C-alpha cells in the first residue's frame, strides 16, 4: 500500500527531523501519475465531434472532451463504448465550465431574444448575456442556440418590466427550468413605472369590486317615466369617476349625466329630437361586433332598404343603387355579399342591371326564400313614368350531403319508366325551373339512371324538386339513396308570369285601379310552399300600401300567378311598407313609412287573415317631420322585435352642419301585436351628417336597413352617411355603412378583455367575440385512385383530384361546374394545406402549391411512393374573388 504524502514528509521531532525514504517518494509519485493518466487519458481533447468519432483506438470507458465544435450541442464530455478500435463515443456530461458567455446580435426581437454560445448552456453554469436592444413589453423571453424560449425573470422571480432591459446592458443569470433568472437587476425607472401601473390596476380592481358590491342606484326610480335628475345630482356629488351599473334599466333625465362611467342601461330624454322621446344607451350597453364596415366608400346610395339585406344561413346579400341621383341615367344596381354573417364583405366586381339606353334602373327589395335570392328592380325613362317592374331570382350556392357519414338521412328519389324526370324529395330545396343542380357520390342508380353530374331543374314543389336526366329511366323506382348535392349559383334570371313581368301581372290582378306600382318595398316568403311569397307595393293611381300575394315561384306545373292585391289594413295613406314573416306561425308583419305628416305605423297580419283585417297601430311621434323609412325584424325564439329608423330629408332644424339621428327601435313581440301598446322605444345609435349634395332631394342620407342572423344572436344595421364635407366632386357623397350588434347570450368571451358590457334580455355581461373573418375552409377525402369519397363546397369553391403517377395526386380548385378557379396570386400566400393519411403505416406530404392547386404525395412506411387514401384540409385566409355577385 502506498503511503500518503503527509506521512512520508511528516515533521519529525525538532531535535532529530525524520528523513523521508526516497523509495516511498517514488512509489507515491508513480501512484499519483497513474491517477492523472486514468482521469485525463493523457489529455484527450478534440476540436470537434467528427475528429472524436474518427479515433476509436482507445479502451472502453476512456474519457475525452470535445471543445470547439461549430454545432454547440456537440461540445461536452464523452465516454468510449467498446474495445479499442471498435465501438463509439457517447456524450455523458457538459464541460465543467462555471461561466458561459452568450451573445445577442439582434437576430430575435426586443421581447424575444435569440442568443448564441460557443458551448452548450446548462443549469450548472452562470450565463452572461449582452442586451442588443431595449424591450418594449413584458414578459421577455430568451432562446440560447435555437433552444426553447425561456422567460427572463428578475432575481425576485417577477417578469421584466417594459423598458427594464436597455441596449448594452449585461445580464448575469442561471437557467432554471423554463426560466432564465438574472442575478443583477433591471432598470429602476421601468420598475417604478410598472409598480405605479400595478397600483392603478389594483385601485381600479378594488373600485370595481366595491361598485359591484354596492348598489349606487338602489333608491332611483329607474322606470323611464319619473325623473331621476335629482338622484344623479346627489350621486355625482358623492362619487365621481366610478363605474356605475345601471342594471339594464331606464332612467329619465333632462340630460345625460357625465360624472361617472355609466354602463348597462339607458338614459331617457323627452323632446330630445324634434319632440320625440329618445333612449340613449349608457356605455357598452349595446355590444358592437367590430367597427362599422364602409361597404361603398364615397358612392351614392339611393333607394330605401326597408326590409334590409337578405340572409341565408351565414350568407348576407346587400343590394345597392348608385349613381348621381334618382332622376339620372347613371343610376344602376349592384350587390355585395358576406359569407360570415356580415362581419366582412366581398368587393363587387360588376354592376347589375346597368342601363345604356337613357333609362335608370333601381332596386328596393331583396330577400331569400328557402335558398333562392329574390330581388326586384324597376326601369324608368328619365323624367317619365315607370316602364317596367321586374322580379329576379338566383339560387344561393350550397353543398349538402345525404346518407353515409352525413347527419342527414338518405334522401328519397323517384323515377318513372320512359321519362327523363327524376324527383328528389327535399322540402328545403329553394330551386326554381331553370336552376341547375350537381349530383355526386350517389350510392345507387334509380330506375336505371345514374344520379351524377349537372342537371337542370324542371319544377319545384313544396316537398320536392324535379330535374331532367340525360336519358329516360328504364323502370319506375322509388328508393332512398345517399348522395351529395351542390346547388349551383348561376346569374340572376327574371321570374315572369306567363311571359309578363311582375309589374304587369300585379296590374292585371288588381281591382284598385293601378296603372303600375311604383316599387316593391319588401319581400317575404313562407318556407316549403313551392315559392309562395308576399311583396309590399305602393304607387300608381292608388294611395296607400298594398300586400301582394304571389304563388308558385318554384313551380312550373301550376303557373306562377299574382293571387291577390289588397291594401294593408284598408289604409289609403302612407307609402312603402316593410314586411317580414314569423316562420313559427306564418304571421306577417312590418311597418309603414311616414309621408305627408302621417305617423309611421306598425302592422300585423295573423296567418290566414285577410290583408284588409291587418292590425294597424301608430307608434310614438317620429323624431322627423318628413319621410322615415323603417324595417322590422322579429328575433327568432325571443319575445322581441327590432326596427331601424332615420330620416331621408333635412331635419326640422337646419344649421350649418345639419344632422339626423339613426335609431334602433325596440318593443316586445306581445306589445307589437297589441294595437293599444305605446309602441317602439327609440334607441339612439349615431348622428348622421346630412349631405349638401342635392339638398332637399331624397338623396338617401340615412335610409337604414336591418337584418338578423339566422340564429337570432346578432343584428346588422345598414345606413348611409356623409362622413366628409363638400359636394360630390369634393368627396361629400354619402358612403354606405354596416354595423353589427350582439343581442343574444351566445357570444364567446374575448380572452384578456374586461367583461364590463352587457347584452340584451338579461344576458350576463360579456364582451362579444367573433371568429376571424373572411376565411374559406375546404376539405376533401379521396380514394387511392383519386376518386372522391367526400368533400365540402363553400363560397362557390371545391377540391377536385386526379392521379398523375404512383402516389402522386393533383388537387385543383374548381367551381360547381368543374371549371378551374384561381384563388390567389401566381405566388400563393393566402391558402394553407394540411394533408393526412386515412389508414395504415404510411404518410403523405404537400408539394408544388400554385394559385390553382397543389399536389399530395403518399408513401409507405419505408418512404416509397404508394397509392393511399388521404384527407386534405385547406384554409384560404384572404377572400378569393369570383363573379357570383
């Protein structure tokens, strides 16, 4: 056994010092050298891992260092695996450095730093990091060598404040889990600012908590009838700057109090606008869904949308008129379309019904009946009488599936031997003769006919529609099959009555002495009735608004006909009437526009009652002394009716900058049907600027429209306003705007926002949030040979597939007719594809994306090309352009 150095060289007695034995010294030295050689192998250090891997001439468990490899993660301590000359090296530990320098060269962002080091960072070493630029937000993250983002924490464990890091600063810290905790401190001024902000937030939170726990208005009248002026004066003498919950109730005042932030309620002011009683919403009582959309920047908007835009599912179609004025040949009709409930709109690529023969063309009414868009126009020689009143139809594009994995059951289809007609039983079809329908993926033939390809509609009915196949059926058949159906949206086509226009048919059916109705002011249709619709008209030789019943818009076997023309409630005064229908009961209702001093009226016609027996009730005094067109909509499933109202003439008081109000009208459905009820509440929305272009003409300032989404959770308000001053050439023409408001309990909370707003009908206060707008999502499931299993069809777009080689599939964008469609620029940036295999040990990838399509390639488990089933999902972020509107 080798003795230790302390024994060999031990101090002896002072009178006789002990002399160490040299043999012991040699033994000790040899022992020490052996230990050093065993530990460091004679200094095995390699400049990179490649050099290390090339040198295997070392016994097992030999240790070596790699120091200087360009790949930072390769640097470290390694152990030899296997005998000398064979085996490999494996990394077992970080290099024993206690201090690592990291460099920030500005590759990241001020709040997401990207730093590099020459050796791997670890939680056992101090890491010094320079700061390239000051941070602008909190928290801040740092990533070393492309690794995970670590949150920078102060020594006390808090996030770094905005501005807490400045350019040139040196940070010294350690890595702990998902954080990089610095030992030195951040800039003190930022800390102070953050502390002050936290104090303000804490005070506001405490105040809000106090507000919510204390009823500031508990002794108020809050009935909208008895004045609360004195109560608000007392309140504001005690507290100011607070958030005061008005509890969704009404407070009568002479002017709106301003000492606090009032939410969730209304201030009721008598004689606020031309003698009318107006309800002014407190802050955030109405929940706007985004900012108003300018549908027609600085474009003239003439005609009155009493019925508002047409709605079908999430589709919203807005019709407009533009031109220099009512009596100008420059006037024409156009539409704009939304696919997301009115949150965003497509540009209009062309004008509809634009005249070139010295006549003006104009539309006033539009609606959707079972999927069929219906729009009326009239043409008039300039300065002359009305020439023609027309009705147009256009089936909305829609893709539906029956049977298979669809939630819809199989659909009934019948044929008759020797006839090409195929009857499809779908009560919600909404197609008229001449429309086209594409059938795909039928699970069986019917009467010997393959239900495949595009077929033309021969006739529609209440529960079915008939298409013409390309051949006669070989047998009579009645069976249920699975099939995918695309309703194709072709261009607008006129709906005539035995060859006559709608206006001619109305005159022929009327006993009221009409020479020609001036216009159709509203359209409504009952569901599943072969296209039985109602329109409201006025004009010709008779005063008063009329309800016109029209039968069989979709049917050819029973001729289309104007069944009746009757005055609403027997009135011989007033002008346009709006119209809507309660599909749960079949009841008709609407409002009648003021004119010549007549008050505006609401009307209600129970199902089956004669139009002359309609219940007529005058509402409260109009805020305007002149014409005020309005639309009315019932909220599905709720005891509520909304309307919209503004003036389209100058207000009674004209000043240098005249304004008129835009008002949302509200009352319960029960009150609406009761002629003795007080009528609508006027809820002030905006003040509209009256144009000085064609002053005193019906220049369409205001002219509001109203629609409700299919689920009854949001309403859309349409109006025009001159948001710039000056004449037409100076940018002073009215623009057309649309604003949506949340009215139901189903909007989603917007994360990170304060929930201090409230919806209608006692809904829990919530800030409304809607999904990203203007996104088209497509999907497709394809067989190994490229044939279709299942796909979606949206906004006139679908995916088609063909094989071009083993495991190579060409996917293209197509319209309903199978024509190629371009969805973006030549270098596409507006769509994204996710491809997944359907079954088995294989995978797939997306190749060669262009503006018209892309490739999907499928592989087996070994990576060889092989035909496999696959599914693709495509997201188009920016709305692609087509010509449907």
